[in-house]
C-alpha cells in the first residue's frame, strides 16, 4: 500500500518544517507499519502551505505534532478505496451571453 503526500510549501519556515516532519513521519510509518509513503515536495511562490494526501488537500495553519501528522496520513490510507460520489455541474452559454440550461449529473 502506498500513500502519496505532496507537501506544498511557499518558502516559509513553516513549510520547511512541515516538509522535514513529513519525511520523518514517512520513515516511521515504513519502519513500524510497513506503509510506503511517497513524500513529494512542491514549492509555490505565492500560496498557502498545505498537504495533499492521496488527492485530498489539507490546509496547514500550524505545524502539526508528529503524532497528529501520523494519524492524518493513516486516516487517509484507511479511506483509500472508498467510493466517492462526484457531482458534475455544467451549463450552456448562448451566443447572446445568457446562460442556457444547466445540467446536474451524479457520477
């Protein structure tokens, strides 16, 4: 089982601390639980620090404790494979600039 964790940093001290902490927690998860965590750093010039775990974004307001981060990653791993309902919304724009009929589809 592998978990992708993208650490989005903006060059701040908090972002760098979060990246190092995520790396350490990933090593702990592998050695103690056999869970493969792939840590992917991603730096943006402007933006907020956040974690994206298996496609779900978690905004970060403060650096979590190692146990909080470990729990978050394990929770995301346990949610893997659950069916997620997606709602798609579409509309048609007429040439005169008005909105046409909207469509709602549940996939």
